[in-house]
């Protein structure tokens, strides 16, 4: 087999993460970057997100998804023209098996199957939606049950109308956005339900998508049964009691012809797993160090395949950094030694402390600036996050960040200047 | 808060949507006139301005899609170039729904002027190329 | 009006097996099916197990057809390119009572002629399935698994290519039996009437109703629902062979068990619940919870994200709830209604028994009509609608094989369903070969598209495009499983919109 390294960096996925990762890699000096994307149009999920609210951090503007994607693509254009970045669209990565000399990637597209080889690989495939099966939706399986994101694509890209009267299960952002979208198109949204006692999406989406149109938000509510053998006829929901069990006495039947599910997103971690990368059960994404490198040397991850974000601006930021780190590794370590090893000699874990569901990165290997991202386990007011030495001592706290309000639906993200390499703990507490 | 205040005012809590910080603003309004008498918890001037507008004259951007003829895709995304009064959202939507444009479409291209008589422009947010195949 | 030699009511696995077997003769045959496709009823909603035949009383139709069907299945599947695997099965005793039942099962199995059946001890059990619980078990090496939908589809395709006609979306509403005036049966559907010399009632859950239309009112079916979970392929390696508990004497099923599927998923189920409505394939909160618990118990490495889908199938039971257990399959040629052949109460192990039942049907038909075997019978998996069958799944190919396939047909390079790695070439082939109307469920059963972990989240929209562009099926007529199951309400922006911008 031809062992020539064709690309310094291969980026899998051309959504917001892939685009920024490629730009980050080229910006850091990589002269040969390939972006492999299954879609015919770069931008990923942004293309179907025709609502605005993107880019408030990155561009100080409220852009729609396609406009945000276009801005990101413009950055790539110069590199493409200069021959530094190649985009392979409508192309699938079949498998990714690390070898001692770079990564061979089996890629295929209409009429073509070939192996390309890259020194480093950045996973940027995003996430997928949890399905009716994943939440064990009880009842029948008629036509008219879709995930919210599929419905969004059908409506916004393919010009297909999905229903006339909908109930949306789960109050994640896509569900909220779709509640508004359906309403504006003249469909009726009978209710949005969530098993949690608080909404899953951002507050501003609750306000603009539900309150504006008087759409009821039924919290602490679960599904008892889906009705209808052919097309959805209705859904029975009931309130959850304090033990999180359905109280059938509160069962309510809501007639509808459509059920949209917005019940969570799961990183597309299959390639990471098949490449042998360790996964974090909390994020369902790969375990990474501060350079966003997975446990497979030379394999990086960023964006929603690493952790499900709520703001695309942070995806771009994270991906640019991953791109720069991958390029740096390909240019220096790989070029001089022909291989990639874990950065630094000591890899120290960051312990996830109280009130936090997860913390990224999972490990720190050398002093420097580290961007920490995390999610809390429950909504709190007057909350602080502490970065501390794991070892108990009087002056163990290295950094404290305070927040007036935190919620699991909003990722917390801040920089930490790590001047010590020792085991750390990040924890949260109310004050 | 004393008893007479409670009688005169109503308090509304709003989550600010200006930026993703989502501050919860407490707004006191006069029960009779609806006039804002106090705003608490506002951490920036933009928040204060927003909450005033949101309660007195709420505005929204309208985002939707428009049918494209002879395009590589059947739809383009569109949005209003500025927020419109919340009461006018459905007027804008009606104009958007009953409109059709021809490819090619560039981002930012004006699709409609004053849709449904509402003072704003509807602009394309997704480019659509001309298809090489004849429409069926 | 054309007079068919035989009309088969029902295009499930039994009806299709009978159709194919009779297609080897000179008879003209029509299959009438109320659904838009083959195998949309119980034939697609079961464990897919090819049973060995240890569970049934020697000499009964159940026992005889089971053992014979098991013998026939491997060759049949190989001829028709249907995925089949002889996995073997362990039936485990956990209690003293169950251990005693094991001995009875062993004797029964031997009497039925189950090959290789034997008692095994703890050590052997552990060897076959490391980590298994229980002390003693029966091992039946002849037990296997088959793709139940593929088998039904393949049988129908073979019958169709050999001249059998199919009418889908036709529900038989009434039957006129022959009398002095007319020599033939008349079967009335909503829109048509068909004439037949012989009727073969293979209507599954509707078979008692069909019999009643011919004046045979002695059969009542009691629908009994079984719910299942489908597990992620990640656990493929976790289960070497099938593991069942010893069933109790009055159990209506064989107990909740783990089953491999030929596609690499594991099934947990089925439950047993007599219900009223024989179309009520709803899953229920309580039973799904039981299945999840049972799953974690039987398969400790199971994680909560491994449950990718649940479904329910309904057994057409002749045994009423108060009686429990099993009654024998009804396989009979009526003397009172000459020419009427009943296949009633064909629940488990009906899938296994289907080729053997078809043989019996042929014999019964032979007593009514002169049969001659055809010399021009097309063997194997035939070409349908000028479209040859794709023998090997793309996902099962090596890199080199994939490369070759793509160079021969570029559509192999375009992935439609990424979870199951189904290509455009395979989708187009499946749609083109469908005998009746093309539906999403039909595509799913033929290709496995939408059956993976994302359950169509990615490929549904691509399938919509393919069906519209390559098969001319407009968006508002695309259905999940036939009329009434339209997936979409039409275009969002109809093309009648006035032109807003000068072109």
C-alpha cells in the first residue's frame, strides 16, 4: 500500500466545527488540509437552521444559520484558492483505523472508493438526535413521528410539510424552534412537553417560540401512549410524581397528527470508537486532553461530536483551536519523528466534582491556557464553579467563577491559566 | 414592598434575550397604566432598553423560507432585515408564503420590500444556484 | 372473469411459502393481501428464530411441521439468498421444577426427531456462553435464526417470477361458496371480485374471520401480544447463541429471552399479553420496563443507550386466555366446504414451519385438483421487473469488493443510510423489485435502511428524494405502510405561488 502522507490534517465533517477546524489548521500553517463531508453543501446543520440568533459572540450580529455558515466558508475560501484546503463533498469516511504511520481513511463517493492518508485527523461529525426508540416511546408506531431536526430539514430544505397539529416531546432548542416554525406556517402546536421540571432549551427560545404564540409548555410530563395505527391520532401524557413515575391519574389525551421529538442529542461517536478512542459516558463523546486530542494519538475532536453545544459560536472557537493543535502536531512532532505521541509526559486527570455533569478537557498534560467547558446537573441560582487542586489543602482553590443563574441547558465555558501540572478537581456549589 | 405598592404595581419576570447570559429582569409595572415604574437586575443598558421595548412595543425578526424556481434547491431561507412589531409577524409571513423567486439567489438579496405593508425588507439567507436540469 | 385454480388469502410467510410451493405446479394462483406488501403482519414482528421442535407434543402438526421446516430451512434460504444462521440454543433451568421439565423436553425433543439434542452441564454451558447463569440446560444445535422479512419477501418474489399474481391493498370482505349454480368460489373485496376453485386461508390474525365468511364458525382467535426491544449492534459479540428459560406448562409463549438476529442486533422479548384488538401493536410502559430489567439481568454489559427500538407482534392464538399454553395448528381441507383449505392459529413456530406447511398444502390441493410439476420453474432468487437481486450486502464487503462494486455501479459509492451502510444502488434495487406499491416500511424490510441506531433521522429525507426523483412518487403520496399512512402533508410552498421577483 502507498504510504505517502497526502494530508497533514484530515477533517471529517464540514459543519461549523469542520469548517473552523480546517481554517484553524490552515491558519496554523498546515499546507494540506482535507475536509470530508457527506453533504453536497458545506455548513452541516446550519443550512437548515434558517432562524436567527447565530453569531452573537463571534460576529456581534444575529445571523441565520446559513448566513453564519457562509461567513465561515468565506474564511476557508482563501485557503482553498491557495490550494491549502481541499473539500471533498458527498463523500463518506468508511473507516478510520490508526496505523503506526498516520491515518489511512477509506473514503467513498458516487463512483469512487479510495484510501487517503493523513498525519492527523480531526473528528467534526457533530451529533445525532435521540429517537423514539431511544426514549422507549410507548404506544403504536404510525406515520407522523419524526425527530425535530429531521422535520426541520424536511421543511426548511426540502419544501415538505410534516403535519397540521403537532405535539412536541422535549423542550430542547430544536423542539422550541420547530414549535415556532410550525406555528408560523399555520400548523397548530398543541403542546410542548418535557419530563424535566425546567425547559431543556434556552430561555430566549422559550419566550420567543412558545410564549409569543401561547403554546403550552408542560413540564414534569411524560408520555403514556402514542395513539393511531396508520397516522398519529393523538398522544396521552401524564405528570411525573416526585419519584419520576407517571401519575396516570393525571393522564390527558391530546389529539394531534404529528409528534416531533426533541429529546436530546448524542455525539456521532462511532468513528471515534472504531478508532479505539476512549469515550466519556457523560458526554458520549471522546475523552480529550487540553489540546482536544483523544486517547488515540493524532486523533482530535471538536464541536458536537466532542460535547453537545448550545451555541455555534463556541463550536467554532473550540474547532479552530483543535485545528491549530492538530496542525501543530502534524508540522512538528509528526514531521520530525513520523509519529504522534501523547503530548507531554504526564497526563493528569481533571476530576468532575459536585453538581457538575461533566467537565472538558478530561486531562491536562502541561501548563498553559486551558478552556474549560462543563454543564451543571440541575438549575441553580448564585452558583460558583471552583477549579482546585485535587489534594485537600488550605489553598487548593486556583480559580473561582460565579454565575447568577446556571442551568443544564446552558454550557459554562471559561478559560483557566494552568500554571501547575497536578491532579485537579472542578466542582460547583451554590452560595 | 409595602401594601400600597402591591396594590398599585404588578411585577413581571422576564428573561433577557439580548445576549445568551439570559439575565432575569424583574420589572414593576403600574397596574392601571401599564407603565414601567422600575427595572431590577438589569446588568447592562442594552438589557434595560430591551425590557422596556419588549413590554411596550415587542419586536421580532421573522425567519422563514421562500419557494425558488429553477434552483438546485427548492427553497431559500429568508429573514426580515430588521425586527418588526410582534403584531405584524403573521402579516409578513403571509407575504412570504405567497411569493416565489427565480434562481440564482445570493445571500442578502432582497426578496420582498414592505411585505404585507410592514416596513422592512425580506432578504435571502441562503444562496441557491441555477439548476442545470430543466424543472419537471 | 379469470378463474384461478387457487386463491391464497394472506401474503405473510405462510401464504407466500404456499404460493411458491404451488408455483412449482401447473396451477394459476392469486394471492390477496390487505396490506400493501408481503409480511407486514406477524411475519415481520417476531424473533426470527428457526426452532428445533422440542416444545410440542409428538405427532401434532406443530411438532411435525416444526422439525420438518427446520430441516428444510437451510437449503431454502441458501437457494433464495436469505440470511440464515444455525446458532444453536440453550434452554436453561433455574429451579428444581424447571430441571424436571428439562427431562420431559429432552424426551419430547427426541420423540420429535430433533437432531443433536442433549442435556448439558454447567461446564459445557459456560463454554457455549461464558457468564451464563443456571445449572443445567438442554442444548439444541439445530436451532437457528433467519431474517423473517427477507424470507417472506424472497418466497413472494420466487412465486411472482413463476407466475403467481398478487393483489395488495385488497381486503376480502365476503366469500360466496360454490353451489348448484356456480362451480367456483367468489371472493369479494371492496373493489373487485375474484373466482377460485380452491381457497387457501392463510390470513394469520384474520384467518378465523375468513373461515367464517365461508360458513366455518368453529374457530376463534385470541390475539396475544408480545413486545420486544431491539438492541444496538455494539453488543453483537455479547451473545453466542440463543438462550431461553424453560417455559411453564401454561405459558402462552416461550418466555422472555435473548435472540440474535441475522443482522447483528439482539432482541429482548417477547412478553405475553392477551388483548382485545388484534391490530393493537402498541408497546406499553410496564412491559417495556420489565423487558429492560430482564435485559440488564440477562446481559450485564447492556447500557441504557443500547435500546434502539421497541415493537410488538401479535400471536393468533387458538388457546383462550383461561386455557393458556398452545393448541395445535389447524391445517385442513374442509369436507363441508369442498375446496376450502384452512391454515389457522399458525403462531410460533409458524415461521420455522412455513416450508413444511406449504408442502402439506400442496398435498391437500393435490387431492382437489390435478397437479403437474412444471419443468420451467425458475430456481433461486429471480430477476424481478428486470432488476436482478443483489446477492451480497455492500456493508458485508471487503474494501476490495467495495471498490469493484463501485466501479461497476457508481450508485454503490453513495451511502443513503449511514448507520447500516446502505447504498443508493441497494435502495434503488429494493424499490424496483417491490412487487406491490413502494412504501418506506417495504424499503426498510428489504434493505435495513432506517433500522439502525438513528432510526431514519438521516436517511428518511434522502429516501424521500430518491423515491420522488427515481421512482416518480410525489411527496404527498409517500407512505410509511400504505394508504392512510402518508408521511407528509404535501409541499410547504406549493408551486402555485405567484412569482415575486423578476427573473
